[in-house]
């Protein structure tokens, strides 16, 4: 009875695990992809004891599939159909300024906002992308010296986004809100180079409105400038069809994952390994990513992510070899030819 029950459980786990690979067909299937790691591990645990039973062939096949499925969640494998195009990290250069972006889901009712403000004060990032900006947080951010800011309230007063910056917003530009407060864009001046900085907060996957929300944000995503960096709580893992869709619409590259950033708030932090990597950073154009690390817990169910980046010097447009130039020659006699 125990052997049969284990075999049935192994087979049952294989169904959502396989379904998650077809997330591009329907958001309902993509919902399973977010738990690919968990499903693969559970399936492997069921398969291992079955290797010593009459189900050994089926168990071996299931174990092989579980390992293969788990491997698709790794940054190291070049799987363009399963992952968005990744930016990769590049070494710092002595002749390039290094900037820092802090990506934070604040949690709308964070009981320890002083930890958030302390982290910002100690690390002093150049720009911060924020999610779950409730009315409480707008008041708290008035206490820090970040003169350039935009907050976009969500209709429920909870899931708004924001951008605060030590660097000035570029002249003749206005920060903008989109999707009823689900996305903010500000053009920031980094040493004379304009960079579109965006913050995004998506809803939960199907049956919630995540897929519909990505469609609603298609226009602002596509409008991001040639050089841009975007941080956000996507409520979607890096290998999901949802994240691929965001990257494709915006022409963005996905930063390599920093690992699980979200954990159910009532669980101890020691179980962080079982959480989900749903805080993402995207970039394009002249942005060169150097590193990304998770920071200490500040009272949210998400860990902050600190990203270091530089800006590649913008090359001058090469002269078209077919362009012609008018040359004037003035001989000694003064007659112009």
C-alpha cells in the first residue's frame, strides 16, 4: 500500500511539473512553473525509495526528469527558450563611475520601518525602486534626504510603487505613473547620461490578474528609453513565461537571479532556501551590471536587493562612408575654387 501510494504521489507531482513548461500557452500553466523547484524536489524524494521496488524503471525515469527540471532553474545553463536573455555581470573598471540601485518591497504594514530607513542610511544607494508603498511609507520617506521622488498609489492604498533618487531627474522630463500605480518611470541623470529608471509591482499569477496586468503595462514597458534599468516585485520567478514576456516587451535583459527573496512572513528566515526568487532587475542599453546581493531582512516578507552598475560611455555615431563633404580651396591668388 505504501509503495503504491508513493508511486501515485510521484505521478501526481509530474503533472504540474510538466505543465509548468508550457506556460507560454496559458497563464494557468505558467502558475505551476513558479513551484518547479519544489515539485522537482518532492518528485525526486518520492522516486528514490521506489528504485528498490518493482517500480524501479518508472522511478528512474521520474528521477531523471526531476533532476532535468531542477537544472532549468539555474542561471548557469544557456536555455534561451526557458529564460529571458540575461545581462550577466561584468567586472568594474577604474575609469567608470559605479552606481547602486536598491530594490525593495517594503511591505505595506511593515512593523519595523526604522530598519528600512537604517539600511538606506547606511548603504546610501543612488536610486531606490519601491513596492507596496502605502500611505505610511510616504510619510516615512519624508525623513530621508532623497530630494527626487515619485510615488504612485494603487487603488487599494497598499500595492503602490515609488522611485526615490539622490541623482536629479533629467531636465525637461517628468516622472510618470502607469497601470493604476503598478509601474513608475523616471528619467534620472547619472553624470550627464539619461537613464530611464522604472519600478514595477505585478499581482499574483493566474487565477489572479498578473497576465492581464502585463498586457496593460505593455505600452510603458515598450516606451522605456534606449538605456534603462527596472527593479520590481514581479511575483514571478526568472524562468517563468511571465518574466520572459516582460523582458520581450521592454527589450530588456534579466539580471542573474540572487536566489529566493520572498518567504511567507510567518516562517523563520532559516527556511529562506524554500522561498521564491520573485524580485527581479532588468536592464538594457548602456547599463553594465557588476554585482547583485540580497541585504538583511528589514521586516518585509521580501529581502532587499542591492545592484551595482556602471554606464558604458556612449559612442559617437560613426560617419557614414557614403556621406560627401564640400571642400573649399583658396589658392594663393585669393580666387575661391
